[in-house]
C-alpha cells in the first residue's frame, strides 16, 4: 500500500496525498476504532471521520466532538474532506476522487476501489458529534474520464469475508507469479461483464503487473 502510494501512510485520512488523489484507510473488523459501513452491495461507503491525535495533557479524543478545524484555523482532515464534499454538492467542483484501502488482517491492507466523495454531514454518535462521509464507487466510464492514471484498478467493493477467504486460499501471493508485493483483489470475470464481487470463486490475488496485463488483454 505504501509502495503503491509512494508515501508512508500514518493516518487514516489523507486529502490529496502528494498532490494526487485522496486516500482513506477503512476497517469493517470487529473492534475497529471508527464505524465504517458499506451499502447498496458495495457501491456506497459511509466513512466515519477521524479524531485529532492525542496530545500530552489534552482530553481523550474519543470524549470530544470531532473538529473541522484546529484552534489556529488550519483545517483538519475532516475539514478538508467536508469542504470538498460541500463544493461538489453546491456545484462548485467535480467530486473528489478517493482511493480506499481496507484493513483485512493485522498489517494487511487491500485496495478496495476508487470512489467519489459525494456528501458529508455531522451526527451524534456515542454522545459526541462525528463526521460522516458518503462515497460512491466510480463506474468504469466515469473512472476513465476522471483520472489521468488509467492503470489504477477499478472494482466494486469486495466484502471483507470474501477477501479473507481469497487471501487464505491464494496464500497471500499472486496466483500468476507468487509475488507478495503490491497485490490486488482481481475479478476473474470482470464486474462490468457480470462477474460477482460476492463469491470467492470469482476473486483472485494478482500483483500489479499481472493485473495490468489482464486488463490489457480484456481491453
């Protein structure tokens, strides 16, 4: 994941990482620190905003409202993503592109797809206000128009239990060459051709090189 993004991802929300697309890290695992969920068969992701880091002598971040801006006026990651969503809703800009990675096991992160940030709001959860962000998966047509990097994979969000089953079955390596680096969950039959994201039989692990080679053959 870090190699793919050419950055050390130390936080869950990364607005326009390196001046490129934004990146968020999510988890649907039991005990995850934030409440993320998927809807509409993987087409919609509802992502919870993140707390500011704990400071020495400061309050417990989980006991206070999530903030849009720091006391000095600098926008938090919540604020940056929130303002981007509002600009889209108000017709002032195109939807922000967001790459999503999901934690499926300790130390194992899987690419979940490219989404568009289309809405944001605040709601009360656990006695405090948190940010919520609505992201919609891109379609293949709009994806090609939306990014200048055509090599980025585009999938419907694959359920966590399916990813875990595939990871175990394929031994955490590319089924073509055995590489353990820069792996992607690939649809054997592409989603656009009717392939399912919901069954492990239609998902396989491929390294970036073989994933790209496959898409070139399909195209």
